[in-house]
């Protein structure tokens, strides 16, 4: 089991989740984050931190984003780890709050 | 002098706890017990010392430390939490007076080493890493004063605790450990400072070997898995649970398990189901407060964005009584916080609610913030009561203390407490642990003690009998649990009376 970042993160890229992750399981792309399934310990710490509620346990991913589980598994290791909070991207497609 | 090949005589000493909510000192005599749990850290340490060394254990919560004990020993090893510091001081002084060398470890040393600097050897942090080095230095005749490391030991190398040192009949429960550390980041917590935020676990094989070892001692009954957060590493816990369930079933459920966990346990039906199957009967949750702003202030994100009462009820529905910690004194606490805590505790049906005043423990994020803000007053006593309110609160100090006492007096009044127990028992699905099995022979005497003390001589005897009658008609399968909780309620009421008179 692992946790999964879904489409809601795209263009928002808040990083509160990465800052609380105890095992540095988040990886950073230009417009989103992914979770590394091998590193994640299923602790839940990231879930309540996300302002747009983009993170789900893989057993609980809404159907329309079900394929994001595999995207996270495949893609996360290809990008650098992020473990600090940085300013959110908050691009035009982001519906979340300003920081 | 080099001590190579010398057969050392080592006395392991566990200092006494003061009489607090956590001591259960008013409850234990009903069961003919002296202490709730054995000192697991010292038992683990014992297994790490050379097999040729002679070891004895004196748990001062079970019996007095005699001068003859100290005269027997070449060296004393003591381990203590902050709350045991007064008793630890006495132990160090007695060792010094008799020229017996003393080594001190445990959480108190980890965050307050300067208070015990006169001990011969100090072990801040987790001693698994440093004890082998100490033994080597000792054998070579060059032991150091302080053995400190920031390294967090790999628990998969941790030995099976030496249960042979324990006089088991003196304890109401045994203890084992699966993990250390907690992934969350609560501002007031010293666990994450000492043990870190990356939960380390033992292997399945280790856990089963420890259960086997305990089973062979003949112990049956309560078993506390003493983890900081049992589900901190859910990935590993999920791997453990099937083996644990199988072991418990193969051995005819010899232990009633209880542990500590974060409230997100409520989100995982699969895990809850396995815990029920493995006979987990109680879980301690850090709920702290129903006030969302206070939770955010204290960085307890895991408790936000959820209906806390529904989460508690969900866990109860899996056969686990919920016990929980609550705190008042956060900067964001509103004026009506005391009534809100009372209402929450009532509605969630948590019989054993450990309510405390916020305390800034040394080396925590809260400590550092308050120090920066110039609000720290002292180090605190670790008791979570008035004596430990060691900072200038935002709320008027006396209002806070009076409000705290109002909570305690209300929730541990007999009517209020018994109502919560009944509600909790109704919510708790029985997991098939029969009353006959729970009520072993040794408990029969305890049962009569309860009937005499609570049913005949206590000022609340009327409420006690009404409670028993109601439970008998509503959930007679859980009457054993009800009697145990009645005794716990008596303990909490006595401690509350003691605090409120201060």
C-alpha cells in the first residue's frame, strides 16, 4: 500500500505535504509532486496538510483518478526528492487558496 | 582497573512513580498488584549485558530499594522518565553515599542530563547503540562519563527482553515493544525529539519470538504494546498483523492487547479488523482537544479535518475501548474550552480521559517557541497537572487552573463516569473474549475487594450498584470489563480529589 498524489495537485504544487513527510517520499516536478511508493510508510502525515485534498491512500483513490496510483509508482523515482516547504506554484488551473 | 573477565553484579533499578493518573495506584490494590507495567527498557538492557554478569531487578514501584541490594551490587543501572526524577535523585544519592557506581539512562537523561551529571555514567538517547561501547571500555578500564549518540538504533537488532528478572505476579500487565518513534510533528511532544519521526520497527520474527518468550513464562492476560504510535509505520504493521493474528489464534488468545495509536487508525477498516482479530481490547489516542484552531496551533494535523467523535466511535465498534489524552492551555483555546472538553468526553464515551494542562517539556518545539517568546517559567514536573504549568499561558493562569479542575471534577464524578463507561460498553463490539476467561481465579478475590470497597464503604456505592445492575442487563458479556473500569474510575476520582484540594 502507498499514498498517491492526484490531479488536484497539478498547477497548485503546495509543498506542506513534503515538509511533514518523515521519510522524504515526495518527488518534485515543475507543476506537481508525486509520492514514491517504495519510500512511503503509509503514515498519513501528509494527507491533512494538502489545501486541495489531493492525496489519498491507494485503497481510497476516487475512481476518476485511479490511474494516478500507477503514475506515482512509475514516475516518482525519476524526479528529485523534495523535503522542504517552498512557495506554492498556484498556477492558473489551481483552485486552492493563496498562501 | 580493568574489569576484564570479572563477573559483575549489576542491579537494575526502576525509580518510583509519584501518585498520578498514570500510576493507577488507587486501582492496583484491588487486583492485588503493585504496578501496572514492568520496566521494559531495563529488561531489554539486561539482555544486552554480558551473559556472565549477574543481574537483579528492583522496581521501586513494586518493592523498596534496600541497602542490602546496593551492598550486593558492583554497579547500578537506573532508567527514568521525567516524572520519576525525584525518586531517581534519591537512588543516585544513595549509590554515591555507598560508593556504588551508577549508570543512568532513559528519557529523563535524554532531555535533562544536567540534572544527573553526578551519576558515574550517563546514557542520553537510546542505549542500544552505546551500551556495547561502554562494556568494552569498562573491560579495558577506561569507561567514559557520557555515552551519547544521535544514531537511532536499528530495532531489528534489539534482543528479547529478559523477562526472567520480573516478578510477574506483582504487575497488572506485561509489556513488549514493536516500534519506536512517531511520524507526526506535535509541537509539545518529546517523543519525536528523543526517538525521531521515522518509526523503526522490529521484524515479524522478532515479535513472535518475544510473544513466545512471554508465553513460556506462563503469563496470561493484559499485554501492553508500548509503542509511541503502533501504526506509525502502517506499511510494516500491515505485514505484522496477519502473523500476529495467527499466533494469537494458535495460542488460544492468551493476551489482551492494548497499545497507543494516532486517530487516523479510524480510517483503516482492514487494519481495525485485524486488530480486533488479534484481540486488541484497548487503544490510547492523543486527541488533545476538540478545538480545530488549537490542533492547528500544536501542529496536530492528523486530528484536523475529521469528525473526532465519529472516529472514536468507529474504533470502539471494533471491540477496542478508547482511552485518550486531552490538553487544555493552548494559546488558541477559547473561553468555553472547559465545557467543550467535558461535552466531547461525554459524547465520545471515553471512560478513561487523561486530561492535562499543557506542559512545555525540555527540548520540544513548544519549549523552544515559548523560550523565544519569553514565556517559560521552569522545567515542569512531567505530571501534566498544576505543577507542570511551566509557562505563561494566554488565558489567565488562575482561570485556566480553575477550569481544568472543573473538567476533572465533572468527568470523574461517579454519575458522569459510570454513564460514559456504559456508553463505551454499548459501543464496543465484544470480540468473543468470554467473561469466564477474563475472570480467571486470581480475579475472584479482586472482585470481592471491589464489592466491599466500592459497593459497601465508598460514598458512591449507590451509583456503583445502579451501574452494575444496568451493565448486567445491557451487556452482561462485558461485566468483567465494567468492574475493571469501575476500579479505574475510583482511581481517577481519588487522584482528582487529591489535585483539586491542592
